[in-house]
């Protein structure tokens, strides 16, 4: 067991090149400053700046900016078919109804014959109702330093309309229940070069990698940690990211091939995780470290 945790820690360090890079980029001072100040001082200044930034962000949640963009995109006529999502997209509570829709997904949608999480469903609407091409959306599904996809804004907007509502994944629906059970199996499925499953890192209490607590997704409290704050503005890199991204990135940590964007596998895992958090209050889009 000890060996396993040590291995995991090493692996986590080795596997986060994206962070390391963005941290480096964020800490890079302007050329003039760098010439005057020794490296340690520059780093301190960057740390101070970061703390100031975080304090400011606690007052005004940057996710709100993305919600605003998402609202505009939800309401405007877009895509080859020139229709709005507001007038065409059913998130499970009726066309255009978004109040409380996020906390009731994943759910089963008969028109798509699939269990869908919020992001998958909105993508489906963009393709089926607005005429966008799935492959175009899936080719750049997540934000980076220079770009935030429309889908991220839209998910954030929809999620914002479930703020302070209870999670209520309809697990009594047999299709959703089945998705939950498969999700549970995926979480326990061990494979890859290190024989990891999600549960290796997230299946028991008190696990940590570096300074981070790894939530135990099989318990209501742990699962809630995996739900709360998503979609979230990630301080590392300064980008807005969704649950779909989180799942994909953890597959990467596991050294599995990443699942296809908006696929069954991700929807099932989310059904399992969010379902485990059922009954607890979702606080809306947030901030992640
Ligand atoms: C090698 C260990 C490891 C494995 C395996 C792993 N994760 Fe993670 N997971 C992490 C780490 C480390 C973080 C925290 C990353 C961060 O803070 O940026 C994390 C974060 C998360 C979070 C976000 C928690 C929060 O506080 O918001 C979720 C949800 C999650 N993982 C789900 C999964 C799922 C589902 C799988 C299986 C597909 C999985 N993880 C596999 C290490 C792992």
C-alpha cells in the first residue's frame, strides 16, 4: 500500500506538465523586472500577486463572466439552422427551461435514447437543433489560455441556474440506474500501465497526492466535493473548465486513453458521482485551485 501511494505521488508529479508550464508562464516577470530582481524576489512578488488575485476573486466569482456570455449564447439564434437553444433545447424540464435543470442531470433523454450529463445534452442540442457539427465542437471542447469554447459558457450559464438547489439525479429511472451501475464499474475498473482505477485514488477516505485531498467519490460527502465548484474557474492557468474536462483529465492521470468527448463513459461516471451526491445542495459554478 505504501509503495502504491509513493508511486502515485511520483506519477502525479511526472504527469502534470500542463500545470508546470502554466505556472512557469504565470510567474514569468516582465523582462525589465527580471533584470533588476533576483529570482527569489520575483517569485515572492508573483506569490503575493496570486494571493491578492485570489482574495479579489472570493468577492467576485469569475465564473459569472462566463455565465453572462453563456446567457447571450443560449438566447441568440445561432448555427446553420439559425435557432436559439432557448427556443429549441429541452434539458429535461421542457424546452428552454433551465431553472434547476443542472442538478437533475445526468438523466435519460428519449429523443437521443441516451443518458446525458448537462454538457453532453447541450452539445446534442447544438448539433440536432442548431445544426453545428459534432466533430467541430469535439475538436476543441475545453478552454485554454487563449480560448473558451461556447459550450463551456453555455454549461456555466445553465449550471448557474441551479445555484443553491439540491442535487437530484433521477436514479429511480431504470435507464439512469443502469448508467449509475456502469459508472460504478468504470470507477472500479483497473487497467493501464500502473493498474489504476479511479478508486485507487478516489475510492477511500483520507488519500492525498502532494497537498491535495482526493475525495472519496463513493461517499455522499466525497462525491459532493467532486461536484461542488464545477464548472469551475481554475486558478492554475486561469481557465474555465467543466466536469467533462475533469473526467478526461483524470483518465489521463490514470494513464488510460482519454474517453471520447461527450461519450457514454463520461456520462456514466458522472451519473455515478453526481448520483452519490444526491440530496445535497449544489452551490453553483465556482473556483478551483
Ligand atoms: C493517480 C491518481 C488519480 C486517479 C487514478 C484518478 N484521479 Fe481524479 N484526481 C486526482 C488528483 C490529483 C486530483 C486533484 C487535481 C487538482 O486539484 O487539480 C483529482 C481530482 C478529481 C476530481 C475533482 C475533485 C474536486 O475537488 O473537484 C474528480 C471529480 C475526479 N478526480 C474524478 C476521477 C475519476 C472519475 C477518475 C477515474 C476516471 C479519477 N479521478 C482518477 C488523482 C487521480
